[in-house]
């Protein structure tokens, strides 16, 4: 649990230098007016002393939904002027990536929605960002952290990205952490991506789970020579049989040990399903 101290945090803004001035509820969206300000820093050009100047005209940044409505942040950034070289610089925030107008929480949301198998158009409608933004996010989603480690169990899945085009996602099976989101599901794209990892990292993968088609099996063998391949179909069966077992045990616990259902289930535990249907009739 996280203790949220500021209204800004509520709407996904972590930068404490951003202060909300006004929140307006329009018919179609929520508008949050805020200012970005902090003590005058050294001049980025000459390292000289700067002083507070004016505020930039507001830039519009989509942020996380508020009360189920799309929300935008109208952010006015402080400008500083250098006392030595007279040049003007603008206050910085990592809420927005440099040269970008999309806030970090929205990027996160886009990624999340992409994973939830939404089409680009849906995402655009929900978040009020342009198609190119979504596209950019997909392209930017290449792994930048270390190429030395991969999880023990890797899940591969395809998801529909845009009008029937399939994209590719790899996740850590245990933690659900995203390892890769690739623009398409072509084998060359997938191979190229995973060959960026060291052989040692690739050999550390013990299990790869894939969908039922089995089309990926040859490249999985090449990429992860030590991995066992588990088709999701078997996963489902595994989950089912585990659920069956739990149910059977729960029923048995509830029954008298001398009762017919109890004895029947104890004796015929291997044939789980018949045992359960038999109980239904008993
Ligand atoms: Zn200067």
C-alpha cells in the first residue's frame, strides 16, 4: 500500500514540482491546470546564475483518466533567464519525455491496453492520443535493461494489434513482467530480438509456454536450446486437474468417512471427473 499525500499523485503525477491550480470538469473530459516551478537552477548553457522569468504558455498533456473521464493536464512551465548570457531555459519534468507531449502514466496505460489485446483505435479513443503515439509506443517498447538475464519461465503470446495484425509479447511467467512487446509476430522479428541476449541468458530459460499452434516451436529450440516447450493447452489441463483435485478434497472433507461418496472418491480418485459426476447423482 502506498500513502498518497498529494492530489497530483492521485492522477499519476509524481513530480512534486507540479502544483495544481484548478480542475475543470468539461462534458467530455477533465482539465487539470497546473504549474511546474522550482528554484532557479544553473544555466544549462554557461552554468551561470539564473533567475525566475515568466511561465511558458500551457502545453496539453494527456494524463490518466479521472472519474472515468479522459483527462488532460494543461501545464505551464517556469522559464528561467541567465544573468550572465541572458538565455532563457524552461523548467524540466520527467512527467513528459523530452520532445514528447505524452506523460509517463499514459505511456504505461498504453502499454497496458496494448497487452489487453486492444486495437489501436480503441486505445486512441480511450486515451485521446494519436495513432502515431500508439505506434511509437510499440516501437519504443524494446528492452533497454540488461540483455544478460532472462526469466526461467517465459510465456509467449500473440495479440491482435490492429485490424487483424498480430503482434508478439513475451512475459515472465511467474511475475508477469513484460520482457518484450514486438510489433509483429514474424519469426525473423522474434529471432532478431532474442538474439540480442547472450547465449548464457538464453540457455538459462528452462520453460517456454506458447499458444496451441506450435508454429513457434522450431525457433524456440534454436533460441533457447535448453528450454522445455509447454503448450498452453496443457497448462489449461493442468489448471483444471488441480482445480478438480481441490474440489474433490473439499468435498471429501465435508463427507462422513463411512459415507459412500467419501469411500468412492478415495478409491477412484484417479478418475476425478467420473467421481464428481457420480456425487452429483448420489
Ligand atoms: Zn547562461
